[in-house]
């Protein structure tokens, strides 16, 4: 893609996975994105490259890849 795409669900209830979901998303530098709704499931973001800010309950959590945010 062009580095700014919507999240794409790759494993979830429609795929027979019920305890968690997996989605992929690529963001261009400076772009923002959102995690797909998770219901009662935990949300996990894995940053492979770059850095950024994840809002958790309205509070910014800065990160630097490679890292996993739960």
C-alpha cells in the first residue's frame, strides 16, 4: 500500500478465532490510525519500525520500535 491503510483483520471470529483478534496496518509518517474494536478482548499493538504515540485511556504512551504495547 501507500503506507496509510485501514486496519485489516487477519484472524478473528469469522476465521474461527474467538479469544483474540489479529489485524495489520501500515501508517505513513505523521499519519494516525485506530485499533479495531476489541470488545472484551485485550488490545495489543506491535510496532515493527518507527516511533509514535498510542493513546491509552486518553493518555499518550510514546513508543519506539521494535516493541509491543498491551
